[in-house]
C-alpha cells in the first residue's frame, strides 16, 4: 500500500517537473515574440496556455485522488499539499507568459521594447529562465542547497526591475509614454514569474527542513 | 466524529470570512493612502501585512491538521483544499494592497494619482471593495447565485482598467511618464485584487455545483 503510494506520488512529481519544462518554454517563447516582434510565436504562446491549464488540472485531479484514497499524514500530506500549490504557481507562470505575448502582439509590427532596452529584457528573461530551471531541479531532486542560489537570482531580478524602472523615469527617456507603460508591466510580469519559481523552491525547502514559510 | 469535523470546518470557514474582512479593509486603506497622499495610513497598511500573513498561516495549519486527523474524502476533502487555496488568494490580495500603499508612499507628499484620474481609481477601488465583499458572502453562505454578479463586477473592473490605460496613452496625457508608470501598475494591482475575489467565488461554485474550474 505505502509502496504504491510513493510510486504514484513520484509519478505526480515527475509530471510536475515535466510541466515546469513546458512553462519554461512558454516564457522563453513569449520573450522571443516580444523582442523579435514575431506574431506567430506570440499566437502560439497564447493558444498553448490551454494545454498548460489542462495539464495542471489533470495532475491536480490525480493528487486529489491520491489524497482521498491513501489519506497520507504528516510529511506525506504536506508534500501533496505542496504539490497542489506548485501547480498553482506553474499555472500562474503560464498566464504571465501569455501577458508578455499579448504585449508583444499589441505592438506588432514593432517590438514593444525599444532597442536600447533589449539587453535589460533579455537579461530579465534569462534570469527567469534560470530560476524556472533551478526550481525544476529543486523539485525533482529535493535539492535544498540549490534554493539559496535561487534566492540570489531573485535579488538579481529585483535589481533588473529597478534598473528598468529607472530607465523609464530617467531624464533621457525619449520613447514616450506608451513603451514606458508596456515596460513597467513587462517588468512586473518577469518579476512575478521569478517570484513563483522562488515559491516553488521554498515549498520544497519547507518540506525537507521544516524551516521557512508554509505559503 | 463527523459532527466534530463539521464544527471545526465551520470554525475555519468563519475565520476565513473574518480574514476576508481584514483584507478588504487593507485594500480600502491603501486606496485612501493613495488618493489622500497619507503617509501614516500607507505605513499602517505596509506594517499590517504581517498580521494578514500570520492569520493566513494559522488558519492553514488548522486546515492541514483537520485534513490529517479527520481524513475527509470527496466533497469534504475538496472543501478543505478549496479553503487552502482561498487563503492563498487572501494573502496575495494583502500583498497587492501593500503594493498600492508603496506606490502611495513613493510619491509623498504628492498623490501618485493626478486629480483628473481620482474618479477612475476611486471607482476601481469601489469595485474591488464590492468584489471582496461579495466573495466573502459567497464563501460564508455558499451563495452560488451571487457569483454571477461578481463576474459582472469583474467585467466592470476590466473595463475600468482599459479606460485607465487609454487615458495614459491618449494624446491629451500631459502628466509625463512617471505617473503613467505608477498608474499602469496600480491598474494591474486592482485588477489582480478583483481576480482573486473571482477565484474565491469560483472555488465555492465548483464545490457546490461541480461546475467550472478547479483552479
């Protein structure tokens, strides 16, 4: 009975890790759509969110079924609840990649990002990508040590967002209000993607060590 | 045993409803800080978020304990899982009210909102307030009929956010980039507060009717 439980739990965690890969690709594609002003890629990210939602719901249903049939307690129970929460994180990251793709689509055929800010957005997207990758490995391997590095990357993300806001608000900003509004929102979207990766990692740390916050 | 279970569940739902009231006040206060450029109120919202986080965690711990000790199945299990998710919604709404208060604080002694947009922000805050109130009553009374009205209010919120963005991007916008960036983010924060109220209502609808989305 218990063996069967852990087998099913492992299968759920495997699917969660695989979904993390899907979300990571959606974020990377939405950045590509944004920087290259590529409408086809933007549409594919927007359409693909349905698959992320469906995958999330399927994994959730299996987690709830396992909860109901095996009635785990203590750490096993917390792991299943943490899994449900990580699924919510992934679904929100998928939504945020759609928001990025929609900003890209709204400004077609131009890029919503002025050329001089391509490096900053490229860097934010690279940090987000690395954070999702770290979160995935932390979940897969319960690698608590890697979680500290993720917190550093989160600091880097915050720094980049402040740098971006400073650019928009500086005296030499000459792109007008519309790109400033887009970039303020884009900065927020990437920051939130990073936040959700940090959430995922913290849930694993909490499970393994009992330290830190539950939520 | 079952009676005791429902008693404890009811107590948890009561505390969830009471926390919704706290979050509603935090959102209202953050709007007051924003429109009246009141630093003391902004600080009190920012400091008060700790209490919302602590209340969230205490209710969560009790929900998890009930889950572990009573091992509910079927609808009872789903209700507890839904409760955990509504707690996450409330915690995020609290965070968003802090974001509003921080925008207010950053622009002191001025208001971050130009006078001609006070009516729009006042209206967004009023819709958010009403949405949180509706969500609270839907949770307290399992009032599925009220959920339809909440969806209408969400449409109103989306309309207001579009109107706000149009103002920022219109030819007659003469407040410059900084208030535009603030308002783009504020619009997003109020919209997200509304989204979380809708989430809470949908979770109740799903529990009661089995219709709609799990997440």
